[in-house]
């Protein structure tokens, strides 16, 4: 029976960890319930949600979070649990304590349970900022958030759209809840505190009110605050500050802060670019990234593939379910098992995650049930050769030059390195001169930050010579990995290892 395709499957994972040494859960996406045991505290925690992996040792839980994933950790013993994620803390409930973690980007979050027991507070309309619980010997102070407010579209008077931006403010808040109803009957989940939140107003034209309340790490709950705006379709949005607001010099630019995450500044929000594929599909240039102080910005929705992006034959795609498809002759063909996927040398990192609506525009082709041969449209190369082929009609067609490769619109990152499959030769793709294939030559000075086809050729040459690791993608960007590989080439051939391609190194490359 074929092995289940688990890499992207959704399943329930139950783990009982009773040893002191760290134990790593399966390194696959999952959704369900996981019980883990913290030996230092003799404490059992229940984890519910979706994440890539869980690692547990004697005192901590490390979550490898996927983008747009949420996890809730519950302690039936009401222990306080600290995390290294900003604006995330323990919520003390009547019968347990919880930590709610939501990640908009892939990241690692460490949760450290403590021996301290939290104290539940029911909140209420009390006007005091703190309350004390416990007996005469003293208790835990419950702090309520203060200085709370919510503003719609920077306190604008009216809006022409139901889609608005909320600006939130509170002191000592770790969670918040917003609603279009004063009794909050349309929401039930507290969110991690943030200063900005996209929101959709309800109803038809007229005055609209949004309500907000806040909660502290000790369980104290603020009174409800609100703001109103007039929804008038077709009107011009007005704001008291609209005429005097200073233009943001980073608006529309690619930026990064102290981490490796890259964003686009869009309407004052940081919109993350979650993969190199999405970056390149939108036509961005790596050299255009500006390093800046991003501490004053809030995060917006992630950048996605443009609507007109062409997913071509040979690519692998998936929607929100577990199935992964190969695009072949304009159709999607389901790769039915993990063995088939890996046997055909596809890479998990090369899967394009697309919307279900986009996936539904394709006609379903025949399922791929074996790894004997690749679907039409796949680009392949053998480990002992730099030649790239297109698989078509169970034959391999040599793409004789980089120019022919680029003219056909192929992507270097979609090339599969194979060894098990053998194919008959088909007709070559691209022109030949006097019966000899066009041979690429190095003609430019290449260094850290260089981009383009000649960098791709350099990366392929370095891989063929064994100086660049086989699993490194050919991106056309001269980064640190390419620099290190050039230095290895130079050292091995008696050239000063400067890490860039000058005349001497260029002559060497053209002779190899």
C-alpha cells in the first residue's frame, strides 16, 4: 500500500514525553492536540493548533511556527508560562491557564513554564486599575489595562469603504478583542495585542461604531472603549491629519530591519514577503532592499503572487489541503504519495502555495502514481553534467544555451537533479552554430551583490565543480554562499581567495 503523503497532510499527533533528554516531534505540519511533559516541574501541558514541529526538553517547549499558524498551550495546573514572543503572555482562566501564540511569518517561539500559579480575575466594570486576590497573608495583584483607546482610520470623520484600519492603544495590555457589537457577541477569541488591526465594518451606509476591550497578563480586563465613523459610499475619506501628515520616505520600498525578514512598506504597514519565489514573482530586485529602523511600524498582510503570474509546466503547486500537484501541459496532476514525490526528485521548498480559487482554474490531469518517469514539462539535469533537459513525451530535450533557457521563460530554481530515471534523447531546444552547441563564457566582473544570467552560470559551474553545495538553489544573486564557493575555487587553483570573479578567475572558469 503506498505510503501516505504526510509532508503536507493534516493529522492529529499525540505525543507523551517522559524523558529528560530533548525529544523532537515529526518535522511536518500538523493540526490537532499534543500532550507534552515538562520533567523539571512534573507538569503536563496540552498544545492545540497548527505548527511545523515541537521540541521539548526538561524545562521548555520550542515551537517551529509556520506562517499564519496559531497554537494554544494549556496548563490545567494554572502555571504561568513565559515566552520570547512579544505581546504574548499567560491568560489566567477559571480552571486553567493558557498561552495563545499566533505567527504571521515562519518563526521559532520558546515557551518556558514556571512553578508560579496565576490568579483568575473576572474583570468587570470596576473603575480601579488593580485588584488583589488571595487570603490575609497577601495575594496576586491583578492589573487592568489603562489608557485604552481605539480609533478608526486615524480618527477620520467618514469613510467610503467598509474596510478600515483600527489604531489601538493600551498600557499593560497583552490581549485585545474588537467587535462591531457592544456585547461582543460576534467574536469569542482574544488576539495578541497590537497597535494596528485591519477591520471590516458591518451594515449599510450611516454611522458605524467599533468596540474594543483589553486584557493584561495577570487576567485583568479593561472597560469597553469605542470609536465611530460615518460610512458614506462614494465619498472622499476625511481625516483631521490628512492634509498635514508627513510623507513616509520608505513608502513603497523594500526594507529589512535587524532580522532577515524582508517587507514592502504599503500604506504605512510592513507587508512581509514570505519566500524568495514570491519576491521574484513580483519582480523585486534584491539590490533594492533598504536596511531601516522598523520599530515604529505595524505588520500588514503578506505579499502574494501577482494575479498574472504564470505557473508553467514543471512547477509543483498546492492549495490549502494536503495534495501536491505537478503542472503538466497546462493541467494539474496529483502526486499521490510521498514516495512518488521524492522518487521524482521534487523539492519541498519548490512547491508554490496558491489559493484554492487559483487552483480551481486548472483542469485535473491523470494522477502520477509512480516515479518511473517525470510528467511532461519538467526540467532535469544529471549530477555529473551541467546540461539541462526538458522532459517531453518520455524523452529528454537538451536546452543547448542559457539564452534558449531564458527565452523559453524557464526558472532556474525549478530544475530537478536526477539519477534514477533514464530517457531517450529528443530534439534539442535552441540554436547551434556549425553543429557545435553555443558555449557560455564569463565576461563580467562578478562580486557580492551581482545579479543576472552570468551569476546563474557561475553558480551552476561552481556546483558542477563541487565548490557549491548541491542543495543550494541557482538564484542569479551573488550572495555569501556563492562568495565562499568562489574562494574555495581560487584556493584550490593557487589564486588569491578574494571571493570575487576578476580577470584571473574569469580566465580559469572559461578554461574549465
